[in-house]
């Protein structure tokens, strides 16, 4: 099958994006897995692709409705595109719409206020007085960008500014801070059939407005939990009949899972999942796109951790900065793309496989 793969940051040369290394690593992994399954693969530098394709795979962020616009463009050209339909992508990548959708389908989520920026200050202060700690975040975005954990009234203006600078949407979210285990679930979907692939432990650091909130890795797989799986399945199914790879982020508080986000796209956890999966997930994804009866659970063996190398200070880049664990495999690095990184920026991504 002829498959076009488009990765947004590589296509536009956005080496200074904080998530370029994840996009680059996912592009390499997806292309490798498709070729291993015998497909003819073309890396596209535009959407719609310039060359004929039987299927298009898009790897792109939700920020600025980027993923939605790409999927919509493919649909308008009559192309089959993974992670569709665009209507579901539109809802899933807008955190405000997603919250309303999940709430309407009875999926447990953190208590959430959806606010316009001009009315946000006083409402955040009231929510803070009521809940003790709150998470302030933009209505779109990836990788904790613009997100702040707020525990004091004096932090509110800075948190509001951070969210506003990270999104073009005129509204944002204030959510109850749910303390627990940060988990995610990888799933494949084809119309009304949704199959979970793995439960993962998310490595997330939530910081105050003057600090940096960061997602820096995942452990795949994590402990099995039927409640977590069922919550993730309900979250994806709430979007209607969909196709593609999904990552559902949750917080497990005690034995109760709270769905936080639904990502209708490849997530960084896939880079660890493919290391422990005895099946070719990309081939399964392609076949199930056209025949949902081929969708089935996968077999996992061992455990893998995907993790970023983060700069602990402003520093010049050189190969000597790549201090990887002895058994690690380098997936992507900006060492040959940039000369300097700021404190808190990721400059490499690697995976370590355990027996």
C-alpha cells in the first residue's frame, strides 16, 4: 500500500519548537514500522501530499488547530487519512469542547471552569479559594505548554498570562488539581471498535507559573487496571465513530480514574510501546483503517522507558551533552540542528528497554 507520512515540525523546519525532537522521532519510527510491514512509504512535506497515496498519516500538534486543519484538508481532497474524522479531531483538540463532551457522556473528569481571558482573574481566585489548588491551562496545546499549578492568589496573574501566550483561542481552563498517578492509555480505533494497547506511566512535572511544567517521558507498560482501561475506552467512544491512534491522559486518585485529555494522534508513548510490542502496531493500524474486523489486542513483552534529556541550565550544545544511559537508544537530538538551548528545554530523546 502507498502511504504518505507527514510530520509537521520536520516539514516546516521548526527546529526551535520545544517538541521538534518528539515529532522527528515519531516520523522515523512510523516510517520504519510501515516499511517493515512491506508498505511503500513517502515522507510528505505538504498536505495534501504531492504524490498519490492510498492512505495519509499525519503527525502534528493540536496547537492552533494544526492537526484539525491538516486532517480537514485531506478530507476535502477526498483522501483517506488516519485520525479522522476531522469533526472528532476538532472536539478532542479543544480542551474546552472535550470537557463538555466527556461530561455529557458521563466520563469522570476534574472539576473544570471554562473562562474567557477578560473574566478569568476573579474566577480563578474564587476557584482557588474553593479547591485549594488549581491547574490553569490553555484550551489547546501539547506537552504542558502554558500550564501552571496555582496554589496562591498572587500566582494567578502570571498563570493567566502564561496560558494566554500559549494559545490563540479566547478562552482557557481552570481545573481542580487531582493528586494521584499520572497515567495514559494507548488505543487503536476503527469506527465503533476501540482496542486498548497499553497503560503507561507518565513522567510529568507540574510547576507554578514562574516554573516550568513538563512532560518528559513514559514507562510502557505500567500496571494493569480495568477501571483505567474502561475510562479510556469511554472517552474515545464519546467522540463517535473514529479511526486511528489515540492517547488518553488520566490521573488515578485512589482507585478512581479522572480523564484529563484525549489526544487523537500518535503520542510519545508510542516510541516505547513499539519496543515491547510483539505486533507491528502501524501495520495493524493501516489494515484496521480499511477493515475494522482486523483490529485486535496486541502482545507486550518486557518494559520500555522513553525519556527526554532536559537542559538544567542555559547551555551551548555539543555531542558531549548526550550523556545517555549505557543501554539507551538515541531516538532524536537537536545537537546537530541548534547551537544553544535554554534551561528546561529538551535537546534529546531516548528509549531504554527492560527485560
